[in-house]
C-alpha cells in the first residue's frame, strides 16, 4: 500500500476546479511542476520533431532545373504556385489543397475517436510552444515552488534580471517563429537578407510582427486560457468521442476515498490515492483530474507520469490515473477485465473514418500521377462579337493561354479543329494565316496569345458555331483541347 510519508504532499488550489469557477475570476498563475515518465518523454520527442520540421523546412533545397525555385516547400504567391518537393500545384489544381484539408480533418476525427484529445495534448502548436516557453521559464526561474516564490517576491535586482532574460528568450523564440512562417512564402535565404537589410515588403514585416506578438502573448501569458476560452476544438471534439475513445482517467473506484496513508494510521478504509496532489502540480491546465473529465483537460497524460512516479516510490499499484475508455473504466469498476485494445481501435466509427481517409488519399494520388501538365484556356472577345471583312469572311478575336506546367521548355502545335475553312493569325507574328501554328513554351510558364480566327461565311451556320483549339506537345503524346465558339451573323 502506498504511504504518504514517502512523498511530499503539495498544497494546491486548482485554478479551474469546480469550486473556483467564476465568469469574471482573475487568472491565477499556473506553474506546472517538472515531471519525468513515459508520456513526458513522448512529449519531448514530438515537440522536438514538430519544431524541427517547422523551423527547418523552408531551408530545404530541391533542384527543379534552371529558372525554377529550388526551395523544397514553397507557397509562391507571386507566381501563384505551390511547390512541395517534386510536386507542383497550379492555381487550377487547388482541389489538391482542398483534398489535403479534407484528409487532415478526417484524420483528426480518426485520431480523436481513438485517442481522444491526443492532438491537443501533443501536437497542437499552442501546446508545443507553451511547453517550450514553460521549459525556458523553468530553466531560468526554477521549478514550480521557486516560480511561485519569485512571483510573490518584491521587485529587486535578481527578479528583474531573471524576468528580463526570460522575456528576451521568449521574444527570440517568437521572432524565430514569425520569421519561419514568412520563409514558406519566398526564397528563404533571399528573404532573410532582405529582412535584415530592410528591403523586404511591408507585408513580410507585418506578418512577422503579428506572429511574433501572438506567439509571445499566447505562449508566455495566455497559455491554458487559449485552449479553454478561445479554441473551439474542445467543444467540437466532444461530438467525436464515444465510450470507446481512450482518454486520461482517474480510477476513482480504486483511488477513493483518498487520504494520507500515514504509517501510523489505519489505511484499510482508504483507497489508493494518497492525496499527494502531484497530479495537480504537474498539470499545465491547472486542473485536478480526480474531479472527473473536464473540458480543460488536454489529455497530455503528465498526471499519469506524476502518479506512476508516486506509486513507484511508495510501492503502490501503477495506473491509478491511466489512458482508458469509458467502457473499460466501467468494466474495471465492476471487477471485470479491461476491454482488448483492438476492440477499442477497430470499430465501425474508426473504420469508416479510415476507409474514407484512405479512399480520398488514393484518389488524390491517382489524380496526381495521371494529371495533365499541358493545358489551354481561351477567352473570346465579346465586343465586337464578330467582324465582317471586306472579302466577305467573318473574323472572331480570342485570347489563348497555353499552360506549360512542366519544369522544362516544350515545343507545341496550336491547331484549329472542326471549323471548315477556318484560319488563324497570331498578333505579332508575320506569317500567313494557317490552321496550325508552332510555339516554344517556356518552362513552367503561361504563353498568352492574341489570335484572330477567320472563316468563310458560306461554311458557317448563323449564330454560334462550335469548334476546338488543340495544343499538342511535339515531343510527346500530351494534348489539350478547348471547346470554343465562333460567332457569325444571325442571318
Ligand atoms: S489533467 Fe492530466 S491529462 Fe489533463 S491536462 Fe492535466 S495533466 Fe494533462
Ligand atoms: S491521483 Fe496519484 S498523484 Fe494524484 S493525488 Fe492521488 S496519488 Fe497523488
């Protein structure tokens, strides 16, 4: 049986405990205590990987050939392109981005229905940056009690020095965070130089400024309030969780009645909880998991680490607080065994999410690897609708855009189809009118042409005549077509 004599009991007043909830209560500082354990290690790893991905990605290079950007991940707003390693997305292919967002949404539904608020506890940017800020704070000001003491201490040289150093490091992290974001939208090395030489665009400075401010304030000061009061996700996810979703749970049937297990006292009527409050002290949200499931709980599982550390030290049974489902909790409380994990994971809801996610992913992959890299768009002149030439022919004007979505130059043939007697002239080319024209398409560019098409009136129907512009890549089999209209007089 665990004994309190071996463990320091921490006096805490949970900020968000039920007795203290009030609409207008001023925020009380939360200084989570240092804790070690499986979930804390997992959080370190995830935090390290996510921060590395965020800060390093814009600096990765990818050779796409001459004249093409060599940044591996780039949202090129100026040329309206999105580059992701070997994939290039043009504006008309925006459905890929929509598909990715849908997949991210379904993936989040799947994760939540299996692992509860795992996103909130481990991967949400707010959680990751708050964790980083708390780490800096703990490193400079000491652990929980030292930080509370420093809060209450009068302002003096040592306190000012610690606080100024802390704010400076927080600010550096915030600037690096805001800076890293803008590097996704332009060539990172070039933009970095421009930012320092004050040659970058004002929107870049504004974006860095806004993100620096939000990171600094959200990560340093607002912390758990962002999750509790500003983020809609805790409310939405409630609809995605059910009695089979894993969530951090206090096994009150085991722990209660809680009490201090003094060696001298009779503990036969007490539960396993020795009321040491370590689980509350480590909680970044300042809540007491023993009050039951709460909106504030982000499922970070640090209270599991804290309680298991206590139980290990005192010789008590582990997992008084654990990841469990409501069904398993009820079964355990009735003396029945925990439900098998595979039943928790593989159930109708998660299978539907997984199948949906996989189908969209496979469909997107198929479309991605079979998509056209040559396209043609045509805009017909509206005014005038047509021109009657002196030789009796009819002329229509068009703006033709030929898109080369490859990273290499291409030779293509523009052709008229289904317009008997039709000929075309390209403005700026001193050639005779013909049914075909040859062009060199620059790499990854749109070639815009002014084209006049003429046709003998005898070959035309009154009003609208359907015909085609076709573009053929002369070095391959790729072709693109555009169905256009040629207007003739109504009589
Ligand atoms: S109660 Fe536990 S799981 Fe929930 S936020 Fe606090 S420490 Fe994390
Ligand atoms: S649940 Fe565990 S950590 Fe929390 S007070 Fe009880 S024994 Fe201590």
